[in-house]
């Protein structure tokens, strides 16, 4: 994919092409289409992030909840999107020991119980050990702070996915 081609797509094709950049939330791509043409991937990413930032809290929470738990049930059942599977495998989450897996499950459960949504972390550049440490540390945050952090992490995930798509990493 290149930006010239992306800028020339119909709104439907644009949404279909970028619909997975924000996990199971094609509405972000759909609403970003009107901001074309994009001069570069930075402009595209900013436009998509603006859509999320200006969405209501209900849509933002739906976006957060659209993300799978790290090393969670969806991963075990093979139900992750290709991007999520690759990202989690890249952090070694597919190679957890039994103890690490049990700790991740307990932390996922505690986090979801406390905040009402899954723990979100852009795992690229992380290891399973740093992910577990981040989960432990963030459990003490206030809910509003975690919503803001989850949205920041989602923006980072989206940027990584755009860079992969456009070869700009």
C-alpha cells in the first residue's frame, strides 16, 4: 500500500483497507476518510487519533474493550486477529511458562475486575517479564488514568500497524 493509492480509494475501500488498524473498530477508519488527502503516515495517524479523541466515552470504552487480553482466552482459542497474534508472539507471550501464564491470567482478571476493560499495552519492544511488571504497576492507577493510558497505548499500536502497512517503520 502507498499513500497515493490510499488517498484515491473510495470511502468504502479506504475503510476496508484501514478497518483493522484500530482493533475491531472500522468506524475510526471510516471517519478518517474525510480528512484525505494525507501527505504522510504521520498525518494519517494524527487524523485517526483525532477521531478516537473526539469520540464519546462510550465509543472509546468500546474501542478499549475490542482489544483482547494479553495471553488471554482468545489467544488460547486461536481467535486473535493476525496483527494481535503477531504482536503478542513478538513479545514472547506465546511461550509463557505455566507460572507466567497463571500470573498473566490472575493479573488480567484483577485488572478487568478493577477497571471494566482489558489491560492494553503496545507490546512491541516488550518481553513477557516487562508486560507482567507493567500490569502489576498499572493496577494501582485510577480508572480515569487507565482509560487515558489505554487510549495512548491503542494509538501506539495503531502507529505500529500503519508503519507495518506502509513500510515506514
